[in-house]
């Protein structure tokens, strides 16, 4: 029997498609179905590593977690990782495929679509229901030619579509009706109905809006979802969420993170953001790093040298060194770790044009990029705190260590993190380290911060269950399943 499939497309980006697919994965799993998530093309520097060492978007990793299945590269066959304003690295089936400027990539899509369809068919052969997430909006007519992310995927696969609109942004009626007006009839007919997301207040006040949408489009409504607080506990895919301050009343310890243009894997900070005694402050461009922070974290980046140069241009290197001189703690994760060294060399042009850049000189090491990329899940020992941590590596550079460094993390005899011998400066290639409760509690306690020792995973699981509960209450899940074909 062929699996059913249903695709969630949106009136725009960041309307909640990723979270809704995750919630539906959990809701239909609880109804006894084997559910698998799928996104034909994703664009994000927030990547996850599968068991086979391939890269996929973190959103699909979360959706697989919601469905309680191992994440695979088939769930996100094409991942675009932006490296500049116009160019991105292309990850195909979990592996680097090449690099392309935006205009060039449009012409590559026809070659990628068969690969996308292969992944989709493999998932359908192993599922009762495949939930597909679109990207952006199907009404972006300038991108419709060679599209593989929305209707360009839905049409050849005859996948039914549900259109999601975010009422919290305002203009949701116009967004849905405008989408209808821009789509040709064969694409309109694929849309089986709508979901209104992020509603605040008395939903009865939107009854006339729903009536008008249906009369204009013929699309029924599958439900209106209220603003859900549980979503805040889930990893976010888009860096736009970092622009919202994350502070707690009465918090006494602050963690400052420079908001780099190509910041990657920023959900490394989610477990710290969830701690009531810790404020995590993402510092935007054109502002100095706040003084008096307990810890500065240099995060991951998709364009390490470019972001290092940006950091210096902002004067953040001066702020960081002043913080260290005052006795403040510093942690570099992945690219942030590389930035702490003496030099980064990219002679082969792994990140673009061949170049090199002096690092911050706070750890005696040198990093050399090569086209060989390290992507794997790992278990590491942290002798300093008497614990082990689970996480993953995803980086292109290899670091040659000098003097004055103490191994901080090791995995199978390989050093993946170091500490300065005489200062509270740490660096590691491991992502996900703060999800480990024992490590988080001991590391933060060493800096004078109060943190729980609870693993972060159960909090995400609880949030997924609450999300599924809300979808059961506010959406017509039976009708949605009937719409799937």
C-alpha cells in the first residue's frame, strides 16, 4: 500500500511550517501511524548530523525526533547553506555537492529534482504518512521556474497541499487570497484547505475572515491555532528569532553571543536560554558587547574567515580581549573555536576565494581548511568536570595545537576541545554540549552561575507532546488525514 502524503506550504517564510510538521508528526504517531518528515529543499546554516554522517536541516532533525525515527538524509535531500548574500554551499543527500550563486542555482534545480524525488519515494516505501514541508511561498512567481521546493515538487508527485498563514504578522486574509490569485488553476486545485497560525485573542472574532477566505478561494479551513508558549522550548531554524531578547526576571548571570552574519547551529545555546538564572544576549551589529558578562560565547559560522573579519570590523575583538583581561570566561564553539587561534588558512578556497586571516590569538593554535569535512555524532569525555557528553561535529578545518593548552574534551583519543592553561578560555568542535545536563551544571558552576543538571532532551520531548495536544484540540486532524493522498 502506498503511503499517504500531505504538504504544508506557507504564505511566506517563518509562518510556522516547520513546527507544524513536527507537531503533526507527533500527533499522527500517537494515532498509530508510521510518520516520516520530508523537505525537498531547505536553506539554513542550522544543520544536524545523521547517523551516517550526512547533513540535514535541524528542522528535519526535530521532525524526525517528533516522529520517533532516526533522521536520515532522505528527509532533506537538498540543503543550501548560505555563505554570502548571493551564494551558498549545496548539500545533496547529506554530502557537499558544490557551491553556487543564486542565479546559477536556479539552473541546477532541474538536475536536482530527480534526486529529490528518489528520496521522497524511498520515504513513501517505509511510511504510512509522509509529511512534507515547503519553503517560502508558492506565490513567489519569480522563483517558480525550475522550483523544487513548493508546487514544483507537489505537481509532479500529486501531493495534496495545505496552506499555512500567520495571523500574528497581520494581513493573513490578503496573504491567502493573494496566493490564490497568483497560482494557476492546476496548482490551486492541489490546495485542500488552510491553517491559520499564531492567533491571539477570541477566535470567534475571526469568523468573518474565515468566511471571506473560503468564499474567495474555495479552500476550507482545517483550524485556527492559538499562540503556543510550548513552541519556545523547541529549537528554532531561522536566525531571525535571535533578534528577540531572551532575559529572565532576577537572572544574575549573563552570556553574551556576538550575532555573526553567517551564524550556524545557534540552537547550541537553547539549553542555556531555558535556564531561569541565566540571560543569553545575542549582540547585534553596530553595538558593543555588553560589559560585565559572565561568559562570552563565539558561536558556529558557515563562513568562518568572513565572520571573523566582520567581528573585527565591529570592534568585538577589542571587547572580547578586554573581557578576558578582566577575568571573564570565553568559549568558542566550532568556528568560534577556530577564531580563538592565531591564524586560519584557507589556501584551497573551501569557503570561497583562497585567503587567510589572523585569529584573536587567545589560544595557541592554527587552523587549516581542507575540502574534507568532519560530520559525525560523537561521545566525548570531559575529565575536568568528570562527565561525558554527547554531541556532533560539523566543520571543514583541522586545528594544529601549540603550547599552553590543556585538553578539555576528547573522543576516542582525539582532542576535540582545549582550555587555556592559565585563563578561563575554552574551545571545542562539539555542538550540542549544553544539552548534557551534568556538563552544563558543572561548567556553569565553575563560572559562578546556577544551572540545573537536567538533560535538555526531555524538555524538547515534553514540548512536542504539548504541541501535539494543541493540534488535536484546535485542528481537524481527521480531515487533514483524509486530505492526504
